């Protein structure tokens, strides 16, 4: 066999190199992409629960103590309403309470007076009974003496008349006792009525005090002011919005998954978030909501083929303790990618290990 020339070896080497390059290119193009069957991902945006700070009663805004972008803490006064009318109503109600208290005292005094009248009537009854007893004894003696003609018949008649008068006196005195008892019952009912009036007026005072307290619009959570909807001097109806807040302890990302993947999602499943604004960080989250009804994907998905697929809405909430450490960095509306672990036994790849700013 004739020896292979140098040029032939060069041609063979070049051909081999081309084959290797083509093989590598084909492998790069055809190799599996993504994280595997145990994972899913979806595009979404950071969102947070919004709270509207509104008036309980109709009125005029006196002050607004915060501006858009301010951070607020639980119990902080955000705005105040004009309470001049409420204060006047409170003063009137408090005066009525004092008046009703005096009415109770008066009614109680009437009860005491009626009880004294009853006691006096009972004493009169006792007196009349004693007089009747004496008249009955006198009549009895006279009746015995008349049998011996020791006294005149007129005396017997007189003693009988006296006895009958005493009996009428006893009946009259007893009627006065019953009348006094009825007067006591009526007086006690007046006391109860007066006390009920006091309780009703005190309830009105408490309601007005609550309305005055509610005229200081406060927040019950850590939040950021997103919008000032109304300004000082404006008159709002009941329920009128003054401020719009974003709850910084309830931050989540919403994304969509197709039916095949959504069916494998469990509540509480691990999620990793990578935001476009900070791709160097991997933020942990957990699935807090899975829609029970499928829907077409939103318009944010650009391709028609993707929009034609039925998708399920998934919500993943970021841990509150992590949020509290980075409140100043929390921004809503930031786009990003949510990576979801469908298989509980799968391990997160190195590029999706948790990495949050310290």
C-alpha cells in the first residue's frame, strides 16, 4: 500500500473536526432542556394584598399624615376626620345621661316615700284594729248588762254603732295599705324605666365615643402607602376611600401552569423565585393557592398557541419572616420566574438553591 500523503492526513483531520463540531452542535440542540419531569416553571409578577383605608362615617378629612411610598406600622394614625359635630353630639348625650341619673334618684326617692306611706298605713291599721277590739269588748259587756237591765237599751245601740264604725275604720286603713303597696310598685317601675333610660343614653355615649375613635384612621399591619385617594378638606361619604396600602407581610407571585402539571401541585409545595430585577438571588416561597377551575392564559402570554391552552392559576406566598427582614426592598409588580417542585423527592439543582440577601 502506498503511503498516505500529508495533504490527505490534513483532509482527514479537517473532516473529523467537522464531524465532531456537527456532533456537538446536534447534541446541544437535541439535549433535554429544563429541570426535568419533577419540576415546573411559570412567568409571573410579584403582587401583594391591597387594603383600602376608608371612612366609617360621612365627613370632612381634617389631615392626612402620610405620603405615597411611606412605610406605616400597626396602630399608626394615617388620617383624621373632622369630629366637631360628633363632639357636640357626645356632649349632649353625656348631659342627657346626667339628667337621667337625676331621674333615677328622684324615682328612688318616690319609692322610699311610698314605702313610708305604706308603713304609716300599716300603723293606722294596727291602731284601728286595737280600737275595734276595744269597741267589741265594750259592746260585749253592754250586751251582758242589758240582760240584767243594768244599762239602757240606747247604750247598747250606741256601743254597736261604735263597733261598726271601728270595723269600717279598719277596712279603710287596710285599703290605704293596699293603695300604698300599689304606689310602691308603680314607683319601682319608674325607677326601672329611669335606669333603662340611663343605660340607653350611656350606650349612645359609647357609640359616639367609638365613632370619634374611628375618626382616626389607623392601620393594623405593616404596609406601604401606594396611593393617596383623597386630600384634606374633601368631604367623603360613608366608606369613602382615603388611602390605598400594600400589605408587606402578604407578598406572593401568581403564575399559570397547564393541566398536566397543575394536577401534580400540592398546597405547601416548595417554590423558588428568580426576579428579573435581581437574578442573582433565589427567593423561597410556598404554594398557598391552586385554582379549582381552569382558564385561558392571560394576554401576557404572547403566542396564540399558548393562549389556546387551558391553564390553572397558582399562587406562591413568600415567607413573612423573610419579608420582615427586607421590607425596604419589597416591590410589587416585579416580573420573574417561579420554579415549582412537583416531585417531593426531587432535589433542587445548584442554580436554584436558596440565596437571599443578608
